[in-house]
C-alpha cells in the first residue's frame, strides 16, 4: 500500500510503521491509526513547510476543520427552518 502524508514520504520507506486502524465513532470515512517513525529520512525536496512545524500545522488544520463544520451546521440549521 502506498500512502502519502504531510511530508510526502511513502509508507513503504524504511522506518515507517502503521499500527492497526483504530475503530472509532466519528468520521468513519477518515482512517485513524498510530504511525511510528524510526530513523526516517526525508529528502529536502519532499519537505512541506518549515522543519519542526508539522504538529503546529496539523493543529491549525484541525481548527480550520472545526470552523467549517460549525459554519456548515449553522447553514443547514438556517436552511431547514
């Protein structure tokens, strides 16, 4: 399986291990699993953004996601009533 994420590193690279998917109640169309990185090397050309900022970028993306979910629910509430 070839999966890409924030740093464009293929999962078949050495040192990247995907644990069993987590069964969850929320958005089932979005897989959730633990990812383990051990001595992974990312070529400079594949790095997206500033080194060491991945966690911050992801937290900002979550905030944007929540904002759009809230806007969408308000829009639907107005349309229904």
